[in-house]
C-alpha cells in the first residue's frame, strides 16, 4: 500500500497526482466500511480534500488526520532519482514518512481494531481527513474538519511522523504559529552619476530595516524571525527607488506571537536613508501576508498525552512530549477538539530529495521497524479513549 502511494507524485501543485492519491486512499479504506467525500479546495489549482467516514452505533467519534501532498515536483524526483528504494530497514522515497507512512499507520490501526476489538470498533464513529495542500497549510481544510466535529468528538489525532529522543517516542503536544511578511522600502530614483545626491537609496534602506527585523528574534520567548528573500533596483546607473524583503516569524505562545507581530509592524514609517539635497526620506511599509496561529501547550492535549504514556507503560515503550517548531494541521484544530500529533511512524530527512556520494546527504526515509510498535501503541491508547468514553448503547 505504501509503495503504491509513494509511486504517485503528489506535489501540492500536481492537482492530478494529488487527486489520484486521494482516490487510491479512499479505495484502500473502502473494504473497512468507509465512505468517501471529496471536498474541492478553495484554491482551484490544488487537489480535493478527502473525508472518509464510518458511522458507529454511538454518538462518540474519533478523528484521524493526514495529508495527500508532498513538497517534491515530478521533475525534482526524476532529476535526483528520488523514488521508492528499500535499503535494510529504511524505505527512501517521496512522502515515505511525510506523510504517506502516516496514512498507512491509520489503516493499520483501524483494520487491527476491526479485527481485534470489533465491538468497540463498531460502536465508535470514525472520521478520517486528508488535506490536499497541507504543505501550504491551507486554512480551508481546518474548516472542513471542524464542520464534521461535534460534542462527541473525542480527539483529533494527527499522523505526522513521530519524534525520537534515544528510545523515547515523542508525541507532539504544541507547534509554533507562523506569519509571513513583506517589508517594502520606497526611495527616490536618480541618475547614479549626475544626480546621485538627489536619490534616496531603497536598497540601502531595506538593508538597515532587515537588520532590525532579524534582531527581533528572542530566544527567551522562543520567537524567531527569518529574512527569506531580498530584491530591489533595476539598473546599475540608477539610485534604486524600491526594494523589498520577505520572510516569516514563528512563536509557540499567542503572547509571544502577538509581541513579535507588534514589533514587526512598528518598523513601518520614515527611514533613516535620505537624500542629501533636500532630506527626502525613504518610506518603509510592513505587511503581514499570511498567518497561522500557534498551537500552545494546553490541558486537553496533555490529557491525551497521558493516555499514550499509559499505553506505552503497558507495552514497555517510553513515551514523552515534544513541542515542534514546524506547522501541521494540528495548528488548525487544537482549540476545536483535543488534539495530539506525531502519531505516524519514525523517519528522517523530510523535504529532502538529494543523496550525496559520501553519504553526508540522504533523502527522506521511513524506518520499517517503527510501524508495528507504533501501531500497537496507538491501538492501545485509542482503545482506552473509547473505553473512557463509555460508548455502549
């Protein structure tokens, strides 16, 4: 199943490939009694979100979340020879652990529950969700999930890959929020030879401003700012009239996020770069381009973590918590229902397709030996969730 999924290119921009993977995923779960619904993305260039449901006899439900897309365009996979490759206990290939391995983990869990605990399996309602464009963190997917949640939804379980610290399996209990931004410096153009002093150099201004942006990084608040791109000017014999920079900032808590946003926006206004002739000043404009709020550590997630820890104790598997800097669909869901992430198998080198001859650079892979123990851990924990919910008639 995993190999068939990995061999379908599902780059976010490859709408046909994403939809092909969605149809295959729906077919894999159909024999377990799941019916499919394909929900168009609000962006017509992207594939359809997938929702699979299996009604139970009780009003209680469990939600599971994965995504269909990867970050690898077809030409990159071909150029780097990045494809399904089994080497020892590792499977290399696009999406092996981010996140097609997580989808297979979901299938392992529901199929095992159906076989080993059919009464509990049939009592609970199952709602499984796949984002077609998670790598862009499309916010409409959060709306799709929320429209299927109700007061009986016990948890939203996100099947991104697990973290590892030695022998400990790390469940994700918080994620940073992220905003992307653009800073524009508007100066005044002038002939670089004849009227240099009349100009106000926007590139020089943007260089000052981005130093201030970078300085907003505050490790004590776990707040980070990254300047990602810079551009400006037109030709070499002209004092540049415009320059811009784009980047992002991230923080774990709403308070640190709000502090970073306010500090960034405060950089707008007149700049220090001025024309020597008349004092004309560059103008600095700051825009927020997109926002994904933080998923902070919270009691509902910690209660789920405690269930997974008890399951680990039963199985002799050490379980601990991780606060992860990257985003996931958990950012969109945590305040609607209790949410836990990192429930997929273990792997490494996500978002990397390159392999160097000296082995210093390896592409994404999933660890084959991590599937069964993690599936058992998830199975025992979910069984406890169902038992706690008192889902009997």
